[in-house]
C-alpha cells in the first residue's frame, strides 16, 4: 500500500507545535499499514512514557516540573529573593524549554505550591493558588511565585557539572537532563501519572525517615526490604489522616511496588454536656476535596442512607473542622463513623504503583529498596562529577597562582617586559625565569615554600593572568596571600584525590550530606514532622439500624394514590384523616419507628422502607415512588410490618403461587427484590402472611378449595405452582375463555376453622369443619359454605 506520511523530524516538530500541519515535509513510502501505524504509535507511546507521565527515579520529577524549577533558577527566584509574576515564569518555561500550552505549565506550577497536594512544596506562591475545597487557582497574571528552600536543595550543584545538559527543543539553549537532588524527592513528594499502557501512583513520605533509610542502606547495602520499614513505616500525606492498613500489607506493597493503603480521616468526640456530643473531623484523607465530601455527607442525610446522622457543618477556617451531629445520643461514635467510612470518602484506599524511569530511560515497577538504591547511586555519581569539576577549577587556579608567584619573584623583569616589549604575552612565555636568586631573597624574608629552583617558563594561561593583574596587587603582602591560597588549594586537592580514590570516603561524604538534609528538612523544618499516624482498624460489631433509633409508636398511612406518612402515636384506625383531593385511605396500621416495612408491587417485587425515614404526619406525606423505584405501571398490592420469622404466601392473577420466608424478601436497594416472576398480562395479586397450617382459596366463579400449606413449595423466587384449577368455557363469541380465576386466598388453623364476615350487617360466620372442601392442591373445588360473601372475598 502506498501512502504519504510525515517524516520523523516533521512529526517531532508538529508535536512541539512549531509548524502548521500544512507545512509538514512529506515523502512517499511503501510499507504495510499495520507496521506504519505500529511504529508511529510506539514512538508516541515512548514519548508519553518518558517525557510526560513517569517521573525519574533520580530526582523524582517529570520534565515539566524540572523545567519550571530550572527556569525559576535562571530568573534568580531564590527562596530569600523577591517574587515574580506567574505569567512571566510560565511564559519563560514555554518559550525556552517546554513548548506546550501555558495553561498546562501554570497548572503544574500551581500544584507544586499547594501544601495540601505536595508534602514539601517546591514553589512558594503568593496569591490564590487554590484550596482544599477544590477551587482553582487564580489566573497566572494575578499570582506571583518563587522557589522554596526545598527546590533549591534539588538544584544544588547544578553549576558544578553535577549532571548532564542537553539542548532545548530548538537548540538555542540548554537544560539539565536531571536535577542533582540532595534528598529522595521521588518518595518525599510522590508522583502520579497515566502513560500509554502503564501508570504510576506514588504516595508522599517523610524526608527525615527517608534519610534514615538511606543512611542504613549505606551501612548495610544488602539490607532486607522489611528492615526498611523500621525507618519508613508508611506514607506521610500532607493532609495527615490515619493509615489503618495492616503492617503485613504495607510490607508487601513496598516489597513488590504495588499495593494500596486504607486511609481514614482523623476525628475526635466533642462533649456538649447533658449527654449530648458531636464528632469533629480535623483531618480528611489525601486528595479528597472538602466541598465534595460535605456534599456527599449531606446527600447521605437527605436520602437517609445513614439514618443516625442528623447534620453536617463546615466550621473550617485555616484548619479543617467538619462537625457531624448524630440523630440520637444513644449511638456510639465508633458505630457512626464506621457507617460513614463505608458510605463516604472519610475513608479511601490510596493505591501504590511505583512505576518509575530508571536512569531516566527504562520504565520499571520498583520496590522501595530499588528506588532508594537508584537515588543513592545517582548521588554518588553527582559527588564524583562535582569533585572532578572542583579539581579542574583547583588545577586551573594553581596554575595561575604559580604564575603570579613567579611574577612576584621577578617583578622588575616582568614590569620591563610589559612596559617596553611590543608583544608582552609572547615575551613572558619565551622568557626563562631564573628562580635561584629570587628564592634566596624571598625565603630569607618570608620563610615560605616557593616554586622549585632552576629555570621555569610561563604558560599561556599564566601570562594572560599576569597581564590582567591590577597594579595595586603588586604589594609585597600580596605575595603571602598567594602562597597561602596555593597551599590551601593543594591541601583541598589532595583531599579530593583521596575522595575519588576511596569508595568508603565517598559514601561517608554522601552520609554527611543526607544528615545535613535531614537536619534542614526534618522535625525542625516547618511541617517537617510526621503528619499521618497509624492505627488498627478496630472491627466494631455490626449494630442493626433499629437499635440506633429511638423506639416510638407510629401509625403508617398510605393513600390510594401512594402517598405515605408516619403519624406519631398509635391513633384510632377508624379515625377520619385528611387526604389530597381525589385521594383517599387504603392502608393504615400501627407500627414503631424501629420497624421495617415491606411493600409488595404488582410487578412481583418487594421493596423495603424504614418507618423512621418516612415523612411525618403533619402534611399529606410523600409519594412512595420517590422512595423506591416502583414503575408507574405497577400498583401497590400490600404494605405491612416486616417480621423476620414470618412467612408469606404470594400469588398471581394466573393462580400460581408459593410460600416465601419474610427474611428472604428484604431488599437492600431502591430497586427492590424480585420474588414472584410474572410476565405478559399476569400480575402479582395477593400477599398474605401464613397464619395456619391450611390454605383456603376461592375463585371468581365461586369455587371453594381447602388444602394443606405443605403442598405449596417454599421458594426464594419463582413463578410458583398451580393453586387451583380453572376450567375453560365457551364465551359469547364462541371463543374458549377461562371460567373463573383467582379471587382471594387465606390461611388458617385446621382445628380452629375459618371465620368470615357476612356482608355489611356486621355479623360473622364461623365454619369449624371444612372437610367437605378439603382436596388436593390444584383441584377445582366446590361451592362455598353457606353464608360466604357473594363477592368471593375473605373478610
């Protein structure tokens, strides 16, 4: 397949937004489409992994963060200096080093200034840089920034050839490949990112603990993974909180580089007197927005998913203070908090995925030991490079000093050459300087070691330095200063040579640097002390919601249109009540606030309601369809108090049914629980409690049947079995139609017989012996007993 593609160089230029798509240089190539797309997608994936998403294990930074800090250094925005507009900083970063959107750069810089997101902020922000509520920072033209002392520690030694530099995107400037980093910033501040096919998520830790772990690794290079937990017990989040993850899980996570931590809020019980109390949350989990947390808690109160929570208030100022009020003082605080842990972000699970770039090139999921080892090896490399750079500076200065000393020993001759020679530099280099006479005079006067005797010549560097010397430096005492400086540099050089030749001395020097970092950013540093604490997740015994609610009598009223309410007290059930126009009473019964109510719909589903959550009786109530997901086409068959030990007989209009335990019909969600399966025109019709050992059923055509309850199966869900047989009859149009159908059903005790009311007269009839109607289930039955209601209903 032949097609036109952009060259790799053009693709790189396009990715950096330097040229328009129409200006891309193209070439005609012939290659399979699969390989062309695969190669280019792989190039894009590697670019995303290495240059955007994954941090470097050495300095713990992504390119955008590294470039922000380097640009601020170039602008001389030190921790003790002045502030500059954030727009200037992000503009310089974009124009010089990071050719992407200024909004993305400013967002990255703003996050480095947020003390609730970054454990050790690298940017000192002045102005609105966002807050823990989730509000965005102000525009870059309104805010100012500079580096913090922590950021300066990451840049320390940058001008001493500590790291490699590379050209920026257009080749006009250079930027560091990695920052020297005097402490393990990767674990100190953490990182998160999503690449192509991989991601990273590293929590922040405490610098002091990390330094202790590094010091132990220097003393014991083959340290076990679990031993490091004695120094770094777990993450240290900037927002504090309580880690309740078991120690063995934490050890496994750090050992494999993958895992998670259960993080809870920190709270305390505040006594209000007279037995009243409230809970005050002082620290919330990491990366949880306070405003959204409060919205979730308010939703739990509104939907009554946590009925024992009465109110939530935000009394926060500079600190966090969320007040949670219980509905009853009889509730245990631990029970309330455990329910909130399961239902809100007062407890989260922070995942650990230490996927980092080793040496800035290879992505790898590392253990804590591997990450710290990568940092220590990098610090040794930085130490060696800085030492060699310092030695080069010393050697250059010693060469200049030797030339100065020679000049002072032959000062008159040097002055003559400079005054009278047309090419003094070449003349100084060509002159053979005899040091014997000058040496005797100088050592007599100063008793200082001088250059060896004999003849010496000046190098180009020495000659240039002599010609650039100031006249006032030709004092006699200046010679002593030069000799002292030379001696000090020679001593320092000898120390560097010894350092470069001894690995033990190198690790000792690195240990000193780590101790200094620990002293600087440890407990004495503002916010350096550990914030996140550890605790065990105490298993609080599950307490039923009914036990947390004050037990009070109520009367449940549900109208014909499905408006439900709970009136205080047990009122007279025959009392006349108010309803909306066109509406009237349908269900009314006594209950208690601790009761759960079961509602059976014509769709065969059971729905569960809490009596304590129903609206009060002062108004007309609320539609029950707002509390549960009862379809509009479904009707309410019955509502009654749930009795866990009871059983129910459910039946459909088709005459099928079965027995189901009440404990099996409790629904945990608004959608209810399907129990009686119905389809087409068949609907659920009857739901009666099983109150005896026999079933009495009557059909619409007046057929009465009695059979034992045992003949009905006990199921959790299903269509059921045939309860009564109905014959087919020919209708008026000559078609076959069902003669009869289920009219009503009830249960009774055989020895007690059956009682029913006789019309509106108020009289009742009791039939003790029902042997004439006793038959097998699914029989047709006989005519009802004498005096049975003509509407074929048990009343």
